C-alpha cells in the first residue's frame, strides 16, 4: 500500500524540481492515458474472470448509486456552509 | 472520455470472461500493482510541475485549502451516512467515498490492496459521481452559489469537469476548482490506503 504513497511523493518531487527533460513532459498526457487504459483493461479482465463477482454486479451497482449520491450531497452541504468563510467567493459573484 | 473508459473496462471484462485463462487472471494482480504505482508517479509529476496552481494558493492564502477540505470531509461524511441504507462496514464506505470521483484510480487501488468486490463498487460509485457532477454543477449554481456548486466534481474539477465549471461559473471559481481538484487528486492515493488500514 505504501508503494502508492511513495510513488506519489516521488512524482511530486520530480515534477516540482523539473528534473525530467521537456520531451518527456510533453508526452506525459499521452503516457498517462496509455497507462490508464492498460490498467482499466486489466481491471475489467479481473472482474470478467471472477464469476462470483459478475453475478453480484447488480448489488454492487445499487451500493455504488447510494454511496455516490450521499457523498455528493455531503460535499455540497459542507462546502456550502464553509463557502461563507472564504473571502474570494464573494468577489467572483458579478453576473 | 467516459465512453472510452467504459469500452476499456467492458473490453477487459470480455477478455477476462472469455479469453484469458483463470490462472493468468490471478497474476494480473501483481501487474496492476506495478502499473498503478507508475501511474500515480506520473500524476505526482503532473501536479508537482504545476507552478501556476502553487502560486495561486499563495496569492489567495491558505483559505483556498478550505474548499478541498470541505469537499473531502463532506464526501466522507456522506459516504458514512450511506451506511444507514447499506450493510457495509464504515471503513469500506469511507474508502469508496474517498475516491472523490476519480474512478480509475480508486477502483484499481482498492481492488489491488483490499478486494476486487469493493474495488468494483468504488469504480462504479465514482463513475456515477463524475457523471452526476456533469449534470449537477450547472443546475446547482443558482441555488448554492458558484463555489458550492463545484463540490460534486470532487477530484475531477482539475480535469474532466473543469471546462464545464469554467462555463457554468467564472474564471476565479474555475481557478479555485482547479486547485481544489489538484489537492483532492493528491489526497486519493494517500487517504484510501490509510482508511483501509484502519
């Protein structure tokens, strides 16, 4: 698990210091995209190869809808309450 | 983008179901771990090199960090509240909520470090969050104000939902949304392992 955190911190350090050559950075989006798609196909393959999981997709989908709905409501309510403490929010309301 | 993501996952599912032998499916786990670490490293590079965002935090002061803090705290509180309707451990609810709409990372991260069932749930929940954000952000502006309207976007306000936010609000809110998405994006790979280790 810590591999992920270490990877993120290493990336932040490398990015902030600008160690990587320009050509590398120009390709960053494309490299990330390809990596992402390889990973998603692999994730799909794991799900597809798991017969038990396939039969429970309906239940998982329902859970997903409930959790995401509540997460969104929670985030809007808390940010709405906090927003009045943030000075910049007022200045932007000029429409 | 969302279409291609769905195609990739469905294509992978078809491969796993019909083509790849079960023994090979098990070895996918290690492979995914390696690719995931590489991707998170790249995300770090992308965030780290963004001096514009760092400068805007400095200009607006650290109060700007209240925005991602509020979105993150609200998302986790909401996910925990979903426990009233679902028989799932709070820890699992929080881990799914801590994806903040970043479905690709949260799904794979939870699958590889916890279990595939929760990872799939996280993937679906965060895809749904992003899709709902596209619909909700413009709708919320008149009711909650511009700033609170960006909350459904979570971590996606630095990329996929940013163009929409720019149109639905103003450039200042869009900049705050970008910084907020950046902070939440960096928080996902830290929070999820922490929550699952509870």
